[in-house]
C-alpha cells in the first residue's frame, strides 16, 4: 500500500465515516429483510384465508350432498315399496301376464316421476 494513503485511511474521520456507512448499510439490510418478511407473512395470511373459505364451501357442499343423498335414499325406498306393492297386486289378478288395464298403465307410468 502506498505510504501517502496511510494517513488518509487511518484518519479518525475516515474510520468514523466507514463505521457510520457500515451501520447505515446494516440498518438498510435489516429493514429490507423485515419488509420482505412482512410481505411474505401477508401473502401467507391471504393463502390461509382463501383456504379457509374454500374449506367452508366444501363443508357446505358436503352437507348439501349428504342431504340430497338421504332424500334420494328415502325416495328410492318409497319407489321400491310402490313396485313391490304393485307386483303383489298383479299376482292377485287371474292372469297377470295377459293384459294391463288403463289404471295399471297409468300406475306404471307414474312410478319414479315426481
């Protein structure tokens, strides 16, 4: 190192300026890091909120599907009972395979139609 730079480099003002500059750079880096962390935290909170809304929607859809399933199961049991009753009535007729009356045809068309 050239000898004429030594007094400048070891001057107390130069050393103080380097220390202050280092502190400013450290504070800037810390602030930037904190801002980036807050931004990432806000982004994660938004993702969590979206997932919570999605979960609630899925729970509502699941409840609606279960209600529909139980309604359809009850309707199925009712229709099966109608068919069973009608089969029993047909067996009581003298020749069930021969003809169906108009009432029988209407009943058959009405099964399952709501």
